C-alpha cells in the first residue's frame, strides 16, 4: 500500500480529528493557578484514550514525585529502525481577558472554526500538536498497519508552569524513553504557509526586585513629600533598563553574545520581512515605534539578541487603593538570554544596575528566581535532511530555518541525555496564533499540512541508519 493511502486517511478523517481536538480543548487543563488539577488529570486520561485509539501501545498516565500527570504511549514493532521521541503538552494557560483584549467566542474552551482557523485555549499551544502527532500515527496504523519507525510519545502536564519536574522525569525513565531523534511541535512557523524548523532558542533569567522605604504605609496628607515613595523609587530603578533603540545599558551584558555568522545573516535577509504585518501581528498602536535596535531586524532582535522585560509590577491594589505613601514595591524582571551568555553572570549584571545608588537610599533586594539555558544546534545531518524534505512535501513550500525568542528548557538537556540525539522543532503556531492571549487559534490548513509532513518524516526517518 502506497503513502497515498496514508495521506488519504488523513483527508478522509479530518473532521474526526477536529472533533478529537475539540474534545481536548474542552477540558480546562489550566496549570498556572493550582486550582485545576482535576481537569489536568482528565486531560491526561483523555490523551491516553486518544493514544490508544490511534494505535499506540503500553499507554498509561505517569507521574514523578509531586508532578502533574504525563500521558505516555509507544509503538516499538519496527526492529532495526530508528526510534522517534514525540513531545507535546496538554496543560494550558488561563483565559486571561485583560483590558480591551477579549475572546470573540463566548466559551474559550469550545473549539470554534472561523476564517480558516480553529479558535480555543490550547488549540495552538499545544493540544493541536497532540492531535497532529496522533493523526500521523493513526494514518499508518489504520492503513498499512505499522509505522516505518518506532515511536515513543510523551505529553506533559505542566509545561506552562516551567516543566519543573520534567528533567527529573526524563532521568527517572531514561532507559524507557531513550530515542534516536526528538520531535517537538511547540514552536512557530514564520508565517502561514511557510513551514519552519527552529534551531535556536533563547534562554531566560528571572529575578524579583523589591524596594522598601519604611515599615508601614503612611497617610499621604501627613507624609507625602517627606517619606520616600517606594513605588516611585522602584520605577526610577526600572527606568535604568530603558534602551532607546540602542543596546541595553547594562555593563557587560553583551560581552558573551555570539555574533551572527555570514550564513545566518544571509538566511535572515531572505526571510519575509513586512514591518506593517509585524506591527499588526503584535498589536502595536499607531504612532508607537518598534523598540528594536536601529541596525537590527526583528528576526535578529528577537532570536539572537538578549532582552529585558518587566513582566509584573506591584505596589498596592488598584481596587483597594488608599491615599498613602507606599513603603514597598516590587517587580518581576525577565531577561531572555542568547548564545553564549551565562545565566548567573546575567543576573549579577542586572543586580548591579538595579542596586547601585538607589534613590533616597531605599533598600533594594534583588533575587534570582529561576533560569533556563539557551539552546542552539547546527541544523545539519540526516535527521534535518529528512525533516526539510518532509515539510517541503507536506506544505508544498520550501521550509525556513529560523530561531525563536522563546524558551523550551528541556530540549538541550534531553538531547544530551539521549546521547546527542538531533532535536527537530517543527512549527505549529503562526504569528496570528495568539498563544497565551485571548483568541488563541490554530491555522487549520497549516495543521493539516503538518500532519502530512509528520507522515513523510516517519517515512524518511525510517530510511535513516541508526
């Protein structure tokens, strides 16, 4: 039976696959608030049910220590063929209606088809990947009866809270999980219709900054102008990070940043670069400029340059405010790091800027709360050749090799744990996907193309020597 039968199964069963995704999206598997553990449990069980239906074996829910549940399944009946490790996650972000940003549909957990897209929390990040990977497996199992490679599939339940148990889980189950190739569908295509393989990820350093000026709040009529305002002091310190479209004013911050090679510069220059589209995709208001350095493209800035973001700031409640001079204020700072920066050095550089000569002599405490190393690989070798060909066939478009400004912390350590296994990061989102934001969506055409691509990838990897 030819590969056409495998592709034909995908076409004939597409609406069933949409329903499978809708079933996953309907489960509110929010991992960020600690209030939906029961739903995450149901999501793991449903994923296992869909794994069995697709033809995977030895399917079960797994946990390690106090982790949220993982779903695992495998098919290992291709002796002598490579083993492919598939990763996705079934936990999602909360709904997050903020300000004017609202969901278009009444229920964010009801998959909604509109304008060629599938809307719903988790549709793109990352439940669409679960269905996509299982669809490729089912397409083989329901037609030719077997896969051209061995498959081990793990679907995590706590990716959105930093995968704090994942590396421990990998080490605990190393022998069971060990594979020849890693495939992750949790990154972005550079635009709709243009398949992309991500070969670099920024890392992250996160820090808490707290400013204290007094032991208690004091009525602003009595102390305003006399008592140092902690909120103002904090913002004076944070303003030191303003970069005005130049390098960040942090001594030593760029000393280790790896420059782009001539080949990387050439590849970036060939990518689509529509700044009006970028502004629209990012929701930038009229009159607001991009904050990129003057000589940097958006791609170089977000893929290969470090960045600092204030992700949270707090002094008192807007709803329960009082006319007081506030004695404490705090913020969370997120610094994206790039090759070859070192997390501990970056933290010390940030700390030095934020603690030097504080206004009014306020007390400043800066603590690192977490870090994840950057990752970069050379996108060459048989596995990448197989992936490039598979994506070309699946999308009918030459793939792009891209970087990513985000962080997937386990990729590098897992590749090392598997003895240097190549990691293929295939895009499932696109610039309109709004992952983590209202109106998250998945482009249905690209989703179908990725399913086809994964069937081709299985076939190509099946020809690869172990």
